C-alpha cells in the first residue's frame, strides 16, 4: 500500500489507515524521505476517513499540483522534498487556515514527542 500511495498516486481505503486515530503529540514525516510534514497540534478529526491537518510545518514542506483525475478539479499535495504523493488539500478546514490537508496514512510515519517511538502508516 505504501508504494502504491506514494509512488503511484494511489489512495488507501477510508477509515483504514494506522495513523487516522493517533492522538499522541509529535511530528508526522514523509514515509519515503523522513522530511517533517505536519505537527500533531494541527491535526483534527474531519470525519473524511483520512488523517487531516489544517497546516503543514512549513511553506516548503508541501508541493501543490492541480489534479483533474476522476472528473474533478482538486489540489494534490506531495512531499516538498522527495515529491511522494501524500493526498489532497481542500478549502473546507477549520481556522486559522480554512484548509483541510487530507493525507493517506500510508504516506507518513509519526514520531512521538514523549518517547521517540515511530509508527509507520
């Protein structure tokens, strides 16, 4: 699943990802290159079935591309370092940004702030 998502621009089935219900404090990283992507403080439950965040760790952490597949116009998000597919961003998130970064668990790993444990999505 990880290769399918990150390299073939796939999507994991909703509500199946290992990181969807993770509530620990820490940082979400790109599974491919380990670049920091999102802080846990920006994660929220959007109900969409994939981990959702309202803001990346930095402006250059994420690369944005137009996606017109499946008869829709969406904005694809990729890792700003290695170009791995992460998911999509939508303009229906909470404040302060109003954005919802909808990310496949299979494209990320998580590092716990408290004990350094790492979970791969």
